[in-house]
């Protein structure tokens, strides 16, 4: 378990260095068993954040883990850009949207996850995100739109990006 924890912390550090070097917040890693989701994040009372990592992620290779951590850290990055009051309102909206799975509040949750994925593509880490999404599909086959882009959506975006920019 300690080796896995170190690996996750190392990957978290790489994502911050590669994609979000200006993110100067504490981000703790909490390992979870049978949490129902591979990764998730939340805000700490001291202003930092935490990322919950389900132990299922031990089966992920480094690229898959990198893509998943990039998604969570992109959401943290977006969250940290909001004013304190805006973050609190978004937290409430997210809880309502996730609970009921429809309506304007749910749309905010969906857009947040999708925006995080687009930010990862913009940062040049779309292939790692795709690797994570494929791992996610193997472990939790039921895709939910509030989790971010689907595999097919991301594949189309990466294909267009490669044709347009050659990378």
C-alpha cells in the first residue's frame, strides 16, 4: 500500500508540474476501498484539497493514473479559480445536481467535468486522459455524462486536433 501511495503522490506531482505549475495548493491523497468511484476530489477546511483514490487504481498503469489525476487536478484548478462564495454555491449546486441527475444544477456538474477534460486536452495530455477513460470503462462500464467526456467524444476531439495541428 505504501508503494502505491508513493506512486500516486509522484504522479500527482508530475501532473501539477506538467499541466498546472501555478497551482500552489495543498493536495492530499486519500486512499479508499470500494468507494464506488475511481477518483474524486473535495476541499479541505484549511483551503487545500484532497483527492480520493480507490485502491482499484492499483491496477492502472502510469499513463492511466496520470490521466485520471489530470482530470481531478483540472477540476481542482477550476475550483480554485472561483471566489470563495462562488465555490460554496457551486458545491451546493453540485450536490443537488448529482442527487437528482437532471435540471440546471445537474447541467453545472456535467459542464464542470467536461470543461476539466477539455482543459486537459488543451494542456496536451489528452492521450493520457483517454487511457484513463478506457481503464475506467473496464472497471466501471456504466458511463455517466457527469463524469466528463465520453471515450468517443475524446477520440473525436483528439483526432481533429491531430489533423489540425499535427500533434
